[in-house]
């Protein structure tokens, strides 16, 4: 990790920049694949599966037999863990149900909101170097609670044409059975445009590599909504002299092993502790199965020494991390100062892994600084708010003049007339014909 000591505030913005990726060639490739899927449907998806996932598929849909087979291949211990995680995720997201309030804004004018589920949603679940069966629970659970009618799940198959059994097991636990063998850009295109097999959806959720992210952003411009713009995963850990180096090092490495483009940031208030954390990273890295991936991620990462925890949290707010761990003695006070973060982990015992899997919070979070403007996935992500208003003649008398005045000054005569004709009847007390 790159070590920076006591950076000046004018240097913070540059310190918080993520690794730059030249995406011009990538965007062109992604556009070509998306257009091919839009024009040729299943045939294009199967062709790209053979090219990228090295498997020839006769059918894209996962069969009932494959779903049943997967249940037998998953260990009882993993099933138990998935079930525990599902119940915690379900319990947390059920508390997010929206309760609309009907109010009278002026005499005779009533306004309210109603939460309506998005009817058709698509879930993308990566299945490459790390099959993210936990993400199935994170996305499908709130989608079911929200009441989405059609939940379509796409995940890349292996060379035998099978989706990872734990992904299928998690889907069964969460109540999803419309599952398709498609990965990468072709999966995003299939859900965005629809094919003979894969239904078109209204909104796409889920993480992925740089190609998947570019595909989501491109389809969001012309066809479908997406959960959020995203980039590689990241974590920021704030530590003081009370932090156990072994805990902090493990947290940093747990994020670094995600991918070579991941980034981890340590902001520390004590140089001796920072040095001990660096030593501990080397010890733990040496025995990590994904050592090569983590090593490359650490090359993009930083250890930053600051004067106190208030300065640390201020710097973190500039960075706007996907995950923020406060491993300090004053973490409760610091938590009140958090402005920009996707998900926050408080105290020495709250490791990021807890939120990634089973605490109940959602792990689909804004990255690349988007935490300044976006929330992580939650129940509202799967809903829309529809507003209603009801006016009586009294309501027309209450706000009619103001509406006419504003419409006139905006030079929208028809707007003004729509109110004026009602005002005439409202003030004359005439009843409308039914």
C-alpha cells in the first residue's frame, strides 16, 4: 500500500481519486454486443456464451431438474447459513415498508403517495472467480417483499452448462425460479431488450466486472433503469491506537481479494498502529488463496496518517467509500459525522463480511464516489412512488387563483384555462354532470 503522512486538505481530492480506466475501447465492444443481442436475441446470447464462457447451450432457461439437482449438491451447512442470512435480510428490509400519509395541503385539496412495486426486475449475479450467491439473497429478498411480479435472474454457466449450485439454492430460498444461463454483457442485453427466452425487464440490479457495469450504463440510456452506477469494490477503514492490527488487516484484505481493480484505504491516527497493520497485511497476505488478486489491488491502495479521528472522518467523507469501517474508541461519536458512505460498520467487531453476508443490511452499494448521491439497494429500490391529488370545489376556490396566475406568467394559456373553467363553476356552485 502507498503510505501518505499528514496530507494537506488541498491534496485530499487527488488522494481520493480511484484508479483511472480508459473505457473508450471497452464501450465500443459493449455496444456491439448489446446491439447484436437486441437484433438476434437468443441466438446472439448463445453465441457469446460459447465465446466467453466456453459452453454451447441448447436452452438458456434453467430447468426444474437442474434446480432440484442443485439442492442436492449444496451442503447442509451452507443451506443453513443461507437460510439464516435470508431471514436477517428479510427482517431488516421488511422494516422499510412505506406508509403513505394523506394530507390536506389547502382546504379541499388532498395529496398523498402510494408505493407501487416495479412489475418486472432483472437480477444479475456474477459467477466467475467468486460466484456471488449472497447477492441473490440481497436482491431477490427485497424484490419479493416489494411485490415485484416478475423477477428474472441471469448468471453465467460453467463449461458444463450449469449455474453454480449455491446460486440456484439461494434463489430457491428467496423464492426466485425464472433463472437463465447468461453472463456478462449478453445477460444485461437480454434483460434490457428481451429475447425469445429471457423476458424484458424494467430495471436491472446487480454487480459485475467493468464490462457488465458499462453495459448497465449503456442500456440505462435507452431502454431500462438500473440500480446505480458502479465501479470496482472498495473499503475505507478508520483506525486509532486501540485498533487490533490483525482485525484491520483482515478487513482490508477481505476487500482487496474481490478483484485486481478493488481499492482499500486505511486512514490511521497513530503511526505505530499503521506500521503494525502494514506488517500484519504482509503476514496474512502470504497465506491468502487469492494472494495474486489481493496483491494487485493493494498496489491501488493507500495508508494515510492523519492527526485525529475528526480529520479522518472528514477525509472519508471526501472519499465517499462503498464500505466504511470505524475501528476507533470514539466510533459512536464518529458515526454521527458520517455524510458520504454506502454502508458503515461500527466498532472492532463489525467486520465488512458481516454486512456482505448475514447481518441483514444490503451489500449492493454505490462505489467510485457515488455514495455522495446514491443509496445502497433497499426496499425502495424495487418500488415507485405514485402521487395522487383530489380537489373539491372548495379546493378550486383555495388554489385556483394562484394556479391561473402562475400559468399566465409562464405563458401557458391552456394550463390557465384548465383551471379557469373549473373556477367559474366552483364559484357559481354549479354541479358537474355525472
